C-alpha cells in the first residue's frame, strides 16, 4: 500500500455518541508525529449553568469535545493537541451576551479583566471561549457557535455536537467552510475573501467525499477529519491541493510554532482507530 495505510473505518468509535460506524473503507496518510503543539483552551461559563447541569457533567462534556478534536487532528496528521487549561464560571455571563461575539468578548474583559483577555487574545497557540447553555436560547438560530479569528476567541453551545468546538477552533486557524456554503452565505468567494483582513489561504476550504463532509463543512453527516487530498473515504478523495486542504492550513501553523521552539511538547501519537 506504499505510503498509505489502509484502515477499516468501522473500527473508529466516535466520541460524540459512541456510534460505531459501518465497515466503510477509510484511508489515512502515513503519519509519524513525534512533536506536537499543545493548544490549551480556557472555557468561561455562566454561573447559572449550574442550575441545568452539574459541574462534573459539564467538565466531562468539554473533555469529550477535546477528545473528539484530538481524534480529528490525529486522523488528519496534524501535529497539534487540544488540552483543557481551565473551566471558569462567571456570575455575570447571561444569554443576552451571545447576540454578538465581539460584544461578548468585550463584556468578558469587563468582568474578568481586559488585561487577561488581551493576553489570551495575543497568545500564539492558546484559545478561550464562552460556553452558553443552549444554542437555541442564545442565538435563536441554527448556529451552534462562532469564532473571532483575530482574537483566539470562540463561543459554543453546550448542547451542540461534539465536533462543534473543533470546527470553531479550525476557524481560529483560518480553516474555512466548503465553497458551496461560502457561496450561499457570503455571495461569492471573492466577497468572502474580501471580508478578511488577514486573507485565508486559497486551499483553506472544507470538502466532501462519498457524500460525507469534512469537519469544516456544513454537511450534516461528517467524517472526523480536516479536508486533505491525502485522505480518502470509499475511494473518494477528501480534498484537493487547490481549494480543499484545511489540514495543510493547520499543519503549517503547527510547524511554524514548532520551528519557533514555542509550545513544544512531546506526546505519543493520539490517533484513534
Ligand atoms: Zn463555521
């Protein structure tokens, strides 16, 4: 099989629902990761969330999100690992904050200290966000999260899919949606790219393969991978070098951190099958 390793996708147990997938063929690239970039994440939650869920239940759900994200990173051969830095409850956070991500970040700075928020925003590989109780009660829309790509900041709903956190973190690395979704919401690729101060790479888009989407896509049925031509599913490539290689976006980011000797941590390969 040369450089490719053939894997039976049926062996993958998805952390989201512990659903065991069928015996479809999933081919991942040969990958020998020795050094990974650690990306610690701090979660801020409304104190009122305790009325709906126990703190241990909330922590285990967040750890499940991180675990799913690490599976996606590992399957995509990206030398990066998500870790839990802290979970902090803030009395003043309420659902009204989630009407606008920039306002939410400003309010967070007001209550926990703008210097701390600035420090988190300026970090090279550290992320922070607010978890709200329910996507429906907050945005009152189909959105389950948002990302502020210039400030390492995200918002997600506790009741969203496990893949949602990694999707928002992908945005913070400037990984983008599939082109069909961009055309639908932004009008065109040109308008989409013009909306960024820091332009995303032209290959920073999600993909589909054999009818299933990669993690940055808007497909309901998703595979635990970033788009990349190095992965195929049921004989169909899950990306291409020209406009669907989000894995390269994240790999390049990780390599830039590693080469700068920042946030280096040696860990075993976390790939799960
Ligand atoms: Zn998105």
